C-alpha cells in the first residue's frame, strides 16, 4: 500500500487476524504508518489485560475483539453492540469490526442478518464492516485440498449479498481473477484455504479507497498471526490527541515523522457562495428543461445562498422558496414541505466529508413530495482537480482546502457519486424518460423519491 502523508487525506487502518501482539506487530504497524488497528482474537486468554503496543493506545475491547489507535490520534468512541462485533466512530466514519461464528452456518447467517440491522441503524452514515467473517463469499473463495470447500452454506452467501445490497456496501477485497486467500491451515493432511477476512465499505467511498491484503504477517520470517492483514487507506483526516505522558518515546521519535496535525479549522462553506447579479446557468436550465415536462409548480432551492436563483424561479411563475443554513443570508428553514422539485446546486462539493453530504441530501429529500424530484448539481472532479493544481490547494479528507484561511473546502463530485450518495439518503435516479439538462462543465443528476 502507498501510505499518504500523516495528517493528509488518508488514514491507514489495519484489520489484523488472530494471534498474539508482540513487538513484531508494533514495528510492522509503524513501518506502514497505520493509524488505527482493529484485531480479532489478538491475545489469549481473552480476559487478561491488553498488551502494550509501543506508539499506540488501547481504546477498547478484549481478547475477542480489540482496537488501538496511534498515540497522536484522538481516541474514538468505542462500543460493543454484541460479543462478536465492535463499533468505532472515526470522525464521520463508522467502523464495525466483526468475528463471526467459527462453527455453525446458521449462526453466521443470523449474525449477517443482525449486521444488516446494525447498518440500517447508522441511517446513511458512511460505514466500514471488516474482520473475520469465517465464510467464503464465493465458492472459489473456499478450497479444501483440490476441491471446493463445503464449509460455507448458501444461506450465508445469500445473507451476505442482502447485507451488501441493503446497506449499499462494496466488498472491496473481492478483486478480479483468482482469490487471494487470507487463511491457510492443514486439516487431516489436506490444505484448507479461505478468503474469509473481508472489508465491506460504503459504495461511494470504495472507488477511492485503496485496499491491500498483506500475507507476510502470517507467512514471512517475522510472522505473528495466522490470518492475512487488510490495509485500508481511508479518506479520513484524524483529529490529533495530546501525546501520552507515560511513554518513553513518541511515535514521531520512533518513525521520524511529524505528529498528525489537529483538525481545528472551522469549516465555513457559506463563504463559497457567489454574489450573482442574475440566475445561475443551472437555474436557467431548470426552467428551460425540467419544470414543464415534470409538471413542477412548487420548488425549493436547498442551499440557496443569497437567493438569486429563487428570484429567477419566482419570475418564471413558480411558487418557489429558498433555504440556506447560514442565517446571515436571510433564508430560514421553510415550515412547509411537499415540493414538486428541490434543487441543490453546488452544496455537496463544499461539504468536508461524505456523512455531511449524505445528511444534506437527506434533508433535501425531506422537503419533496412522494414522487417528486431532487436535482443535484456539483462541481466536477475534473474542474476541481484543475483548480487545485492551479491554486496549490492542500489535500484534506477526500478533497482540498480551497482556502484554509477562510475554512473553505472543495471536492469534485461526479454524477455517479451523487447517485450513490443519494441512495443512502433514500433517493434513486429518475427514470430514463426524465428530461436531461443541458449543462456543461459541471456534474448533475436528477433523483427521485421513488425508484425510476
């Protein structure tokens, strides 16, 4: 894996297999600049005190499931929904690490169904479910000798597929071609090989999250576990913690790297709002292309800024309102709902993380009548990449500080990503018969409150 600079875009996260936690692990983690460690069966007996990892802080769990963070990273909120799952809040991302039942198919199928309920309880919050699932997702992922293993039942695979579909998750460790086995052991003289250590990630995060399987931790000269490690370079910039006072050497002294900077800058997305003398090209395209064919008579401009587009919609004869959370713009939250169309232009691309984007879409969807539509317009990835290069913007989370002094953020968002974000907000793409906007240089997508 290619680690990104500490405090920049990525947070390497280690999903470690079974085993013990010796100094070899600490050295391996430091060499890869891992910020968060989640491990299944990391030590025995399960009830003893957790071992010390130099440069890391134990944040919760036991010998069944446990987690550590690098000492310069703020301790996350950690809980245990069940004895086989541990939940961590890493900023805007929820991580659930699991160790599913190793003995019965029925137990694993039931646990996967429970995971789907847990995922639904996150209400669209970006999610990573990782760990030892003790199953082969596909037949070719489990081999006993020269034959396909019969260890995994169809009910488990069906429950896994239902989890992926209902929660909008991608199995990032699937890959193409032959499987990369993460567990190998000889039973009764025959080699058992499984790809059972998985990382299921929210679909809108998966395309830009490198995931690497590292088998050297179980096969190399310094092996310290019997499962491969999963390394995920997540687009999370961790908040910084004060270094512990009771350590002999800090992680920076051990690695020669600088501590992660804290994320204390107040985001001020309203400062990206343009002062327009007339309507935006997007607003003109709405009245020219959408409102007639869709039968729109009521419209809400969600995130309207100073309201130039609202004035345009009203001048076109629509019953239009505006809303912007920045109070100084003077567009308070409407008391009504049930609009035919809600427009959300250049809002998602100024929000600093995927959870804020999902919540913005959830809020927009709350104003739409059943069968109504949400139009999402964003700056495109190509436009933002070009602007970032020209302006020397610093990387932050999955985008850039467009002005760190002002606290403004920008990320290019494609129509495909907006569709995925919309799914987590309860929206679906409008049908193929929906009218198409004529807009150049930006991304846009029409979403519906019902499947199109």
